[in-house]
């Protein structure tokens, strides 16, 4: 309205100045008329230029008008190429990230306890979300299949044999033997009547009862004495026999073909049992519940350790220049890889998005955003045209005498 009003104003001035000059008002009227006339020409020319960007002036099919609606797709392609060449090049991205100094800023940010709490909370939320999205049945099937397949593909006997051999060599099995002896002694003391009944019950029917009890009592006492001595004497011959047995068994697990084959058959039978498969599948539910509970509890060991790790990382990044340089290098390499690998996809997104816009709607939308600023071109054209016309008229008047 302002630009159009200014055009109407100079047109009115031109009309009045022309009338005044014709009425003999004096030489000034010619100067005013020339300035106003040139101002009208400048205003009309710039009105045409601004209007031609968005539509055809007065609906006339003039070439090279309605530029935005007709050249929308080419503009989108040019915009995509411009962004790809000037913003998505590896050198530009690397220089920009290096100037920002992300490693230093990130270190200082993570070293703040409030920020560490925030990151920990966000990580916990993401972890809970990921675990809830996963279907238990799918994960259980994958875990069960992975464990079973790995167990079937790898022979366990040699590994078990090496482990057993090391345990025996280090004497690690002795505490287990001690425990078995203690429990056997306690059981015999507590269940003496059961032992007596078992011995007497297996005696022939023709033997006298007192003889059976005498034999049972003797067997029980000898058995108790044997277990007691084995419990209290580290160098008991039976303990040595156990050591030799375990060493021999460890060697057979590693070198004896028959023993290894038996272990493999036993392994297959155990893994094939439904109870074992159910146990493997249910392990995921237990692990998942444990992780979710730890992620939800702000004072859980998991979250406390994550928070401490974040604070430690932030402090190290703030004080260790080499670590900052590594982090900056990793981020730069990652960003450069993304922009160089997916640059065509990014620019194609811009091109396709612009191509999908409705031409008339796009033109109106752009005009609504920048049209007000473009109207000052008309204002400037009116003013500059008037000044140019005044200068030309003045020079012509001076040179013409």
C-alpha cells in the first residue's frame, strides 16, 4: 500500500507540475515534472520486476515472468546443489567442528554434576524404553538359540579338563572336599539310626538279630571314624586318592577320546532337556527385570556408576588435551563420513521436498515471508528514478542553454 501510494503520489505530482508548467508557473515546474515522470517510470519498472517473481503481471503471458512458480523445481535442485557444495563438504564440516571445539565444551558440560545427572537420567530412560520395545519372546528365542548353537559348535571337554587341572594343581578343590567331609560327618551323627537300619535290613534272614546289630554298629563306627579322620587329616590317603582321581579325570577330558565323547553326549542330552531350554529362555526375563529396576532406581549401583563415569570422563576431557583431541578427531571423522556418504541423499531430500510443493501455494508462501521487504524495491525505484530523472533533466537543461 505504501509503495502503490507513493506511485500514485508521484503521478499526482507529475499531473500538477505538467499543468503548472502549461499555465506558465515558471521553470521549476519542468524540474518537478521531470522528476515525477522518472519516478513513475522507476516505480512501474520495479513493480513489474517484483510482481514477475511471483506471478504474471496483469495476467499477461510475458516471457520470464512468474519465475518462482515456473522455476520451482529448478530452484529446489539449485538449492540442494548449493547446500551440498557449500555446507556438506568434508573440509567445511571438519573446519567448522574444529573451530567449535566440541571436545572442550563437552568435557566442561559433562563435568557439571547437574549435567551428569541429566545425562544419566536420559540414558536410563532410553534403556528402559529399548527394553520395553523388545519382545520377550523374540529375545528369549534368540538367546536360547545362540547359547545352544554355540554350545553345540564348541567341544567343552578339553576346556573343562584344563580348568579342572588348574584347580587341582592350585588346591582349589580341597575346600569342597572339606565341605563334603564335614557334611558327611554331621549327617552320619544325625542319622545313625538310618545307617543301622540300612545295614541290618540288608543282612541275611538266617543270622541272629543281635549279630546284625553288632555288625551294623561296627560298620557305622568304622564309617564314622573314616569320615572323621578324612575330615581332620589333610594328608589322609583318601584325600590323596581324590586328588589322583581328579588329576586323571582332567587328563582324560583333554586327551581320552572316549571320555570326551561321553562328555559331548552328556552335554547334548542336558541342552536338549526342556527344563534347561526353559531356564535359558527365562534368563532374559530375569536380566531384563534386573536392568529395568536398576535404571528406574536413582540410587542403584548401575546409575551411580554411570554418573561417576560421566563425571570422570568430563573431568578428563577438561584437563587432558590429548583426550580432547581424540574426541574432536572422532567427531570430525564421524561427521565427515556422514556428510560425504549421505550428501546425495540429503540434497535429494531438499530437491524432492521442494518439487513436491504446489507451485501457486509455494509462490504465495514465499511472497508472504519476503514480499514486504521486496516492496521497498518499488519505493527505492520511485525515489531513485525521480532523482535520476531530475539529474538528467537538469543536465539537459543546462547543456541546452
